[in-house]
C-alpha cells in the first residue's frame, strides 16, 4: 500500500475532528444548509490534500521514506 494513501487515511479523521470545532453556520444565511455542507466538504478535502502532501514532501525531502 502506498505511503500517501496511508497518510490520507490518517489525516482524514484528524481533519474532520478539527473542522467539527468550527461553527460555519454563522457564516451562511438562514436556510442555506446545502451551501454550508458543500463548503464544509470542499474545505475538508482541500485541507486533507494540503496536509498530506506537505507531510509527504517533507518526509521525501528529508529522506525518511
């Protein structure tokens, strides 16, 4: 199993846990639940992608992997 896939599996629950502490409903207008959920979903995907690639690049650069 590639190391990047394992990193994705490890980072995903941590990102969801961290984002669950945010109250993003205050940013959106009332009755805009779908938009708030889409924003949350894309925000989670982007953070997961960025953190995983950062860790992988740091590990690759320092020759740990």
